[in-house]
């Protein structure tokens, strides 16, 4: 079943104490989630253990833990890397894979992203697979081909059953951290296109099940319009997830 999700990507922000304080504020709000709604926070690796304890003591909060990255390797001599098993052990359920900042700044190729998708799945967690075009591609209206290639090379090796539980996040790079959001119509157009790619490959039932999030300057004042589009199933939130009040307002915008 297709879920409605708001996920916060904290990126490299907040120390552990600040993260605990933010999550305490979210817990205090006692947000009422419907059966098909999920809230995920993706803090830096160093905070996950403390936040797991906090959330374990406040089960009613229903906030789920995600990570921002994963090693493509299972274990061994890979200095500085974090494995799927390590994350799973801390009750991490979701992992962002292929964020544009990792693709662009750390040169993660589609091939590497595919390996990381597999690493997440083999530890029985759910990938949040990011795709999205840079401004120069949008300017020449080549965004569909660009995103299609990312999806083909990152996900087409999966079978339908696995695919149906995946989360895709469309994040146009020109809208990330820039304050320039894709319009609701632009987001809907791309999300519908992504769903059509899924349908051609795996059939309409599976395509209908996949949650497709929009990311890129989602704020309390534009969340509702974006989330009300047929193919927009929620958001992957950067800057606005660092402030409890904005994040709560965005969660409330889930229909
Ligand atoms: P902003 O919401 O800060 O634009 O970031 C979006 C993002 O990259 C989420 O992964």
C-alpha cells in the first residue's frame, strides 16, 4: 500500500544534544498520524544510538529512524564506513541512497547507488532512493531522460515485490537549499512520469504502491499544495526539518 511520508534529512547539522532537544519537541506535539502516514527522521550517524533510546522510551511518538548514507560493503577493513547491519541494530528502518549531495560532492555513480540500494535491502531496511536533475538539464528540458537513466541504473535490477516497498524521492537539484521550489505542477508532472516508468517496468499495481516524495525547499507554506498532487506522496525535507515547528507544520500538511 502506498504510504504518505514526511521524512527529515538533517544532513550534517545539529550536535547530539541539539538533535535530542529537537526530537523531544516533536514528541511533545503528540502528532496524530493516520494509519497510512509515517514520519521519519534521518539524523547524522553519531546521533542514531541516542535517538533510538529516546524514541524507545516514547513509543507513542511513532517517529521512525532513518540514516543518510550506508556503505556498499557488509563489513571489514573499510575505515570510516558504516554498514547496514550497524544501522539495523539501532532500529534504523530507512536509508537515504543517492542523494544529489552524495552524487555530486562525493562522486557517487549510478552503479554505486545501485550497490547501496542492495546493501540497504540485504539488511532488511527500506531505501529512500533519490533522483533529480541539475539546473542545466532542466534548462534544456532533458529532465525526463536524466531521471529515467538514474532509475534504470539504480533500480531496474530489482524484482517487483521488492520494488513495491521502496520509497523514491524526486529532488530537483536546482530546488535544494535554494528557496526555489518546483511548482506543484512541475512536481506532479515529474512524479507522474516516474510512476509511468515504474508501470512500464513492473506493472500498474506495483507502480501504484510506490511512495514518491518531493524534496527541494519544502516549507510549511508550500507543503500542502505540493502534497495535494495525485502523485506526490509527501516530502523529503532538509532545512525546514531542523526546526520543530516547521517540521510539525509540514507533517500536518499530509492529507
Ligand atoms: P531543502 O529542504 O533544504 O531544500 O533540502 C532538500 C533535501 O535535500 C532533502 O534531502
